[in-house]
C-alpha cells in the first residue's frame, strides 16, 4: 500500500521561514566534577556514522560518575517508542519524533540538540538515469516509511511541486543493508537511505549518487541527521548525569569534527565498517547541530499540512526543547 499524502498542499515554501542553522561555535568547557554518587544512564542509539562520538564517551562519563549503558536500535522510531515508555533515559531520534510524540499525546520527550548534517541524494542503481526530479516518474524507489529520510524526501517533493505518486514506493523495513541489497538485486531503481548505506553501493559499483535528486534542503526539514533527546523523567531526576552526557558527547564531537582521520577511525570502530569505507562515508557528514527550536516548529506545522501527523503541535514544541544542557556544557 502506498503512503498517502494530501496533495496539492499549501505551498510549504511560502508557509515556513528560512532555515535557521545552529552550530556549536564555542568550545566545550572544562570537564564537570564527578557526581557524589554514581548514576547509570541507559541510552538508545543507532549504529550509524554521524553518531560515532558515542564510541568515545564511556571513559569520560565514568570519570564523571556516570555509568553508560547503551541499547542499539535499528530505527529512530523504535528508540522513540522506548524513550517514551521510560525504558531509556536518553536516545538519538529524528527531529520529527518530538512532533510525532506530542501529536500522539505523549509529553515524555525533551529535545536537547542536533547531532549532524549532510547533503542527501537519492541513490540510483547503476544504469538508471536520474537527471531531474521528473525522471522519478514510473520508477521504483525504496523508502523507509515514517523515517527521518522519508520526511526529508516528502517535504522536498512538496516544495518542488512533484506529486508523491509520480513514482512507485517500495517500502523496505529494517536495517539500511536491506536497502542496498534491494538496489543490488534490481528490485528498485533507487533508494532513500542513510550512511553508511548510501556510500556502500557507490563504493561497490552498483549505485551512484543521483545529485540532481538532492532532498536535504527543504525549508521545513533541512539537512539534519537526527537529534539527542531525553525522557522528561530523566531530564528532571537525572539532570546532572544528563548534563555530563551532553558535555562528553559535545567534547567527542568537537574532536572528531576537527580531524577527518579520527572521525573515520571512530566511524569504523562504531559501525564495524572497514576503515576505507568509513572514510568515504564520513566525507559528506558535518558533525554538530542543525536542529533548532524554529526548525522543529516549522517541521511540526509542515507535517500536519502533509497529513503525516493529525494535529498541529508547533505551538507546543517550545515547552519540550531544552537548550540549557548545551549552554551549560560550553566554555565558562
């Protein structure tokens, strides 16, 4: 069954303001003092390159009295579900997940910061031509329903006035490797996925970046790769531990962003990819925040207009977006 969007729509480009990009301009401050009593944080994550700072933070956290317990999830949506049920203290999720949670009546997620950005292209099967968006007509495109990259694609198509039903969507579940396998077998003409599964077909020679089909520049979603969130319970009862996690993550992010070699090594360590593959997959990624309050509010409004969420919660977002953790981690 195809995903149904309400087209035609109000012009999203006219309805939303220009994308505001926030970055961590200031270096992190000194390491916070250890907690008086150790605290355990259970953090959900995905084994993807832009979260490579996760590979470097356990020792720093231990020095600050925080025991890190990691739980791997294949999809942002699964981590969101676990976070909302208080099975996790923190998680990496998609920026749309905050609006989704609020639209479903949950008040247990607090957005903290973005984690990275990159240009995004449809990955085409070698031999299939994609010179413009009009070339998707009649093509089979592999998508992950409700995923962060799907949101980016849907918003881009809307702003460009391209009917969503121009192509045949092929819903692919599970890990990104499933997308690559479908492309390699010829089950689809293109895929909309995430790193390192974007670069693998290019490196192995059966796919290519269809650069005319770039979909990360929509005004309502932008080039974000995800965000770090906390449960509302942990943000209150474990606030000092969450603060130390944010410091450690920003510190690791800063180190990796400053050194492509270290980033590639951490990428390989975190994902299990060969170093050469990780180095290629890391090239398009910029670590750091692209997500801010204004963007998430615009995103919530746009997705209500798209029919993705049934309630416009843009007016509620500010209550569940806490910039104080990042500010408190900065230089004093």
